[in-house]
């Protein structure tokens, strides 16, 4: 299994796709941080005080999880799009193992994206707060839990991407389905008149990872539920789609 | 000991029966041409052997074991398949490094096989810029990565220039000389005739012939062509002896069912002058066409 995960990590490192997504994450985080610095402290915006630090860690979470999801989708569907599925499955005829290795490798890639985003956010945010004369404690429990949550949600969104693409071979359709679901999920509880439903849906569960509140599940429960969604998709996709004839 | 066993193998794609009760064995250490017109079911058969396509019925194994049951498939079987792909943005070397990593093969094999297929100089280039011939070589490099005892090559000559085809023949021959088993598919008999020990010919998913090349041509129709100013006299003489004779111009005959000796003797006995006589066998390509078209037109 280690061999297969290493092979998947090598796949990620040897095309421009993952590098591009990484660069995009860094750039977008920097952009958002700039915007935050410009508007912070204005009426209706977060105050510039030590309490802002945990929020800065997850400042680019929205785009970050979308990038992670796309990276996961590309990692799986690319095999079919480019026909590399044939050599891949010749080396590893048990296709479920390939999907499992992709899940692990892309989860690690998701963690890397989250780390890059957090480093950029804090790299810009800490000097800025210091220049405003705000004393900040970086080794703060809240900051730590946000960092952990950001890494987890990014990793699990990449896993969700693998699951989506295992189920929907077409790259564009799989990405579109993922993004569309995020929108639908926002509306669903209201449409169904079930306000409590949201926390049980994938993105609602994921939200607990980076900001647990009375409206969400606990961080652990949300994380596990969200992981279960991604893994369930990957399992169903492997069983019914990935194992199909490769002609 | 046979290296490849195909038994009662069938595959249905919707309404199309692509492979229909196919059966043949390939002996260890032989080079076998797997022949048939386009659409005969060659690729589907190879993909079933490799576990990429699930058979509707029957089995396709390597010495009795399904591909997915092989403990280290890449070390036992190497395959070049037509639709086998490459990520256009990945270099040739990295493509092979990925496969070697997943297969647990030493990284040194990557440069060895790149050299073997003549791609050492292009190893660092991205595959997107490769010609069809270079991609075919890279596919071969991937197949050779695990130094396997059995090679399955699906139309490996596609996209190769004449020099490349010559090189490919040499490569297949060297693999065979080292005792490897090679099953090489083609829709052109002439392409593999110089390389193979045996042929398995299929049409419409069914086996139509499995023999050595010599046996294949021995069974083919043969004729004696004669040029003589007394064509009609010789015709009557031979026809009386039971041969099938056809006049092919004012001074030419085509005689079947006799040897040149018999024709010569008949001519001498009747005092007939012969200007030319030669024995002619249908060539391989004609035999192949006849076999694969037998039993109606291809759909």
C-alpha cells in the first residue's frame, strides 16, 4: 500500500496540475488577506484585536476547499481522461487499492494546501497585527484547533473529490456536480423547512471542522460524518464505476 | 507447458458478440501472431487476459492463473495496448517512474528500458510532444519494465515508420531468443510473418486457424502455370489425366491438382514443347484473407 501511495504522490508531483493548484491557493490566500487588512476595523467588520487571529487562519477556507475538491476530482478522473487508467490497473489489477491509495495521497495533498494557506495567512497577518500594536499569542488553543480543522476539511474535500470522480468518470461533470451540490446544500434545509438538517449534510458537517457552533455538530462528529460521505462515494464509485470494463 | 490459456472465452457488448467461444493455448517460449481483421475481437481478448475487461463467459489465464491473481503481474506479464495512455504533461521518465514505484521495481529499471526502446534522449521531455511512434516505444518500455516472461503486444507496429518496424521485429526476436513468450496482434499477416513461430487467426470473435506459418501455406491452394505454343493440346492431355486445367490466354495454362513433374511427363509423352513452367502457391496474405472472410462478409 505504501508503494501505491508513493506512486500516487509521484503522479501529483510530476504534472503541473497540483503545482498550479498549490500556487493558486497561495495567491488567493494572499489576496483575501490583503482585503481583510483593508477593511478590518471598519464598522461591521472584525475588530483588529488578538481575537482575530483564529479567524485569520481559516480566512481562505472557502476557495481552499474548492481547490482541494478539484484536485481530488482531477486525480481520479484524469486516469480515465488520459487513458492512464490502463497502465495503472495493469500494475495494480485490484482497482480498489488504487482508489484507496488515491484517497490517502490526495488527503495528504489537501493537508499541504491547507498548510500553505495557513502559512500565507499568518505570514501576512502576524506582522500586520504587530504593526497595529496588537499582542497575539500564536500558540493559542483556538489557533491550534483552527489549524487542525483547516487541514482536516481540506484533506477531506480532496477525498470527496476522489469519491465524486470515482462515481462520475467525466472530469467536468464531476467538478460541476461538486460545486453545484455546495450551492444546493445551502438552500436545502430552507426549501425542506428542516432548519436542523444542514448539520447532517456534507458541507454542514464539514463546517464543524473549522468553526463548531451550537448550529453544527461537534468538531469530531462533523469531521467523521464528512469523512464518511467522501469514503462512501469512493466505495460506491469503486464498486459500480471504477471496476467497469476498460475498453 | 503453456504460458497463456484461453478457453471458451466470450464477450458481449450490448448486442455485439465481440468474442465468441474463443479457445487457444500459447506454448511457453513461442512467438505467436494474433491475427484478424479490425474488429475481429483481438483487443477485447487481450484486455480480458489482462483483467481490464470482464469476460461474459470462459477464462483467459496465464498458466492457469488469472492476471489479477498473479503475485507480481508486471514481473510476469508485460503489455502494450492501443488505448493505453500517458498524461501529456508528464515526462517519459516520470511516467515510467510512477509505474515502477507502484510495482515496487527498482528505479534503475526506468533508464534501462528507456535505453532499450531508444528513448533515452527524450526521457525528460513531456509526452504531450511525442509522436505516435515515440508513444508506442514508451508503451513498450512500460511493458518491459518488470522484465516479464510473457509479452502481449496489441498492434505494436502502429505509428512506427519502416525503420521502427524493423527495430520492433528485432526487439521481439531478441525477447523470444531469451526464452520469453510473445503474443503479438496485428491485422496484417505480412507485418508479423517474419517474426512469429505460430499464428492464431480469429474472425468475428471466433478462432479460424491456429497453426505454424508453414502449415498455413501448405494447406493453401497451389497451381502450376505453363506457357506453351500447344496450349490446347496440353490442356486436353492433362484434363484426360484428371487435372483441373484452365486456359489463361492463347498460350498459357493454369493447372491445379498436379505436380510440375506430372505436367512435364505429360508434355514429353505428347511431344509438346514447354516454354515456361512454374509452381505457384497462394501467398500468405491470400490465405489470410480467405480464412478471415470465410463464412460471409464482416459486419
